């Protein structure tokens, strides 16, 4: 059907294998999330609301907190850079590598590096880059990209991964997960030792202390910093929290919300480069704060989306994500958060992604699980309004034009006439109604019997008796 | 507020709502000029059309009497969605006032009228679809409270209660494949415990997943929560 939305087509065409991997993975994490929060907190919603308020406060005073963070980081001995957009951010990374004479990089997981396509850029400029998060490593060797913020290869299964490892010369075909992991570990150990520079993201940055909080389940971010002289942390400007004190709220929420873990396995706090008395650690630390249209989002009526701590809970619970998978969203950030964030970060390419906010039944499950209480459905609605007003892209594809309907519904006399005329619907085979929306409806469901005006008639008689 | 769906398709749901409220001593008025709450256009992104329809509702429902709606989603449209759609409009205060006195039916019975026990009788097993627009409101608890107090009625738990049925207004026609998969899951979860009745508080959801049940030939009885309350009163000889 010509009027189908891209995400609907993607969901229809998804293989059963990938659908089930996405669906089961998401459902399992949702259930674990619920169990972990309900078990540990009398009222998890209060914690979510608190976290949301802290983040909103930080965003509303972001200028102040960024200055504070810059000063604290400098005090700690780090060099601070600001990058206005993706091009600048990539250039800063390259410049730092060149300045220190670095040729090869090991990096931990960072959605921001996906957003700015850092790997391709560095490789084109003659640098070697190795992803060390197991999921991201598998994506790298497959030239694939993440379909989920936290579990980037949720769309893959071990048989496919075993084939990739065989192809890459990492051993004979073996789809035992432990064997796969051991092989990756062995391969990556040497890479950690050989690399000149370690790059990480940041889950949170404390403006007061300049401390960077990083959470991983594999400890790979620590390894990335273990054997080289230079550490680069690349950070979206929305990652700030006012002080170390607030980290307690967020570290308790991020693991529980994302994977149902009470605490992510490795929680790392980076205070700066190696100090004089410290035997190990990078001698140089560079922190790059990246805007890349976040200021524009902050100035828009969807600014609450910048509270996001990238836990993935909204993806896992979202029925549309469960059916369509992350790649259907055609952008770095999939699922409900992506349906808001990706079109906003696209800038003047908004029309290309203006259909994403339509891919939701507005059920609100995302809002209910969000650790920072982002009113995602409201933001999706605002973007639908924007897309309609700007006649942007394919947003309205498949949605009936409701202009005439609105006229009908604002003229009570016409409405009542329509209630009478509607009865003709009962005398024609409704499958034959030649309207795309009616056809779409009828392909899956039967329409109920039309009984327009029946209640009004009953009520009138009832009142007069 | 009848809702457009009850006005056009589900007369008995509106009638049951009136009968239930009258049993509780309410005097019901039915403003003749009412049409729809504007939600289809609002959700479709056509906020200009939604405002047009809501302005008509403003004229139709003057005064300060409570407005009771047998639909969580229409109620949420009036007390929440409308505030977004009118954010930059000069008549926002009127819209706020309208929202401030709009109630979902069972929320009104329990929290507006203070009724916490339902003196009905219904020998049946029932599964309940917790419509998404009840999220964050007092309605789900109100509905559980009343259903639990009906003599003979057993409410069976369902899997994935938080998952949407896949209706979502125009979403159902713009995303037919996703909507269908969601609907099939919901029908499976609602019928798996083999209930006598599948109930919901929103005819929008019911039109969608009920229409799928009809297409599949699943004959389990479907009732709006107002009909459950009304029929149980009849069985108990109260009305």
C-alpha cells in the first residue's frame, strides 16, 4: 500500500528471527526493570520525579553549570574543549591525536560518537580505531550500527556473530557465547596494549567537582585508559549534573531502568589525568563538550528530551519498538526517545525524520518508565503539530485529512445530520468503502454496527417519562 | 459528554453510563450540541482542527457542572491534551476550566462521589484492558476497587497489562502492520485466561481490538465498564 509509513513497512518486512530477538530482549529488560525498582523502592515514581527535576534544573541553568564544570575540570588538570557541531567535534579529536602523536585508539561505548560518525572520520584520516564494548566490537566488524542505545546488538543472534568471528579470523565457527566472549577478550587485550589513546563517553559529569561518571558492564572503559598516555572524554553538553551528591540518584536509576541491575557492574569516577603520586593512568586528559544542536533543542518546546540519560527503558517497553526494532528508526537514537530526539537533532533535515513522531500509539508507557520522567508522548505530539504545520516530509502519510471532519464536529447541526446519514453504512458492505483509511481499518478489523442518534433518542424518551 | 464513538456506534455504553449515574442520584443533562473532544485531530498532529472542535465543546458545555465521560482517552484529551493544543491561545483559561471539571466515569464515581463499593452482582470471570489513557490517572485504581466489590465477579489477571492494544486513533490506519501485531498480542493476553467477559474503559480500544476479535471469530462477550456496573446492579435487583 502506497500510504504506508516507513516504520510500518520496516516492521512488516522484519524477519521473524530479528523480530523475536528484539521483542524478547526488550520484554525481558522491561520485566527486570520493573522487578528491580519495585523490589528496592517503596515508590519508584518519586525517585523518577526527583531525577527529572534535577536534570531539568541543570538544563535550565546549563550555562552556569558548563562554566563550573569547565573550571573544575581545568582545576583537576584536564584540558577542556567545546565543539559546536559534529564536524568540529571530530576535528578536535583528530587534532588531539595528532598533537600527541597518536595513531591508534581504543574506545568504549558512546552514542555521541555514533551521532557524529567519529569512527569513519578517524579511519579516513589514517587512524586505527577499535570498539571495545563487545556489542559495539561486533557491530564494527560487521559494518553494522546499533539498534538499541544500551544493548546495541539486540537484533543479532549468536549464530550470526559466530559466522562474523570466523570470517574475521578470530577462530573456527563456534556459537557458544562464552567462547565468543573469550575470543573477543583475547583479541581486544592486545589492542588495549597497542593503542595510544583511549576514548570514552560520559554518563554524567559533576559540574562542581568535574568528576566524570562512567558505567559499563564489561570494564572496558577502564581498560581503555589503562595502558595509554591520553584519555579523551567526549560528552554531550546535556550530561551535566550539579554535583557529586546527585550521582547517587542517577547511578541508582540508570542500571535499574536500563537492564534491571541494581548497579551497573563497573562504576568509574574520573577526577582528572594521572596525578604526581599516581603510578598508572593517562598523563593527558581532554574533555570535549559537544553541542551539535542541543542548544537548539534547549531553546525549543521539546527541551525536556535533553534530560535523557540513555538508559533505553523507553525502547524496551515501547510496543512499536518491540514490533519494528531499532533500525526502523533510521537514526542513531531509536525508540520513543529517538522519535523525539533524532528529528530535533537533524536540524534542517527535520523533514527526513518527521515521520518518526508518528510511530507511536501515544500509549504513554515510555513516560511511565522514564527515569527522568520525560513527558515523551507530549513531545511526540508537539513534533506532530510541527510536522503538520511545516508540511514536513512523510509525516502525514497514511493519516486521513481531518479538516472536513473538524468542520463537521464544530457544527452541531451538521453532526446530527451525519449521525442520521451514517446509517447507510449498515446497508453497504463496508469492505467496499473506497477510502484508504477505511480500507486499512477493514483489512484487520470489522467495523461495529452504526447506531448514530440511538442514544440521544433513548435519552429524550427516558427524560420525558 | 457522550463521546463521538458512543454517539455513532455504542449507544448502550452511553445509556449504561446514564443509568449508573442516575442510580447514584445524579441528574444528567445531555447538551444537544456535543460532537467530539477533538482527539483524533490532536493525535494526528492537526492541532488547528483539534482547537476548532474543542472550541465547539467550550460552547456546548458552559457553566461549572462536572462533565462525566465514559472514556479515559476523551477525558484525558479535555484535561490534558487540550492544554497543550491551547498553550499559546488566548482562551487557554476557559479550556483549563473545562478540563478542571471533566472526569472519566469511574474516577468520578469513586473520587468525585466517594463510592468505594459497588452493590452489584455478576457471576462471571472478567479480564480488563487497562486503556493507556488511564495511565497516571486515578481511574485504574478506581475501576479495580469497584470491580473487586461486585459480588460473584472474578477479575482475572492478564499478561503485559501495561502494553497498548495498538489503537492510537489514526495510528491504527497509518501503521496497520504494527497496530495489527499489537492488537493480536492484546487479544491473546485478554482471552488466554478464558474469561466470560473482556472489559475496557474506552470504546476506542474496544472498537479496534474488538473489531479484530470479530474478524477472527472470537466470540467472548465484550463490555464497557459502565455496562458491567449497570448489569450488575440489574442482577442485584437494584435498578
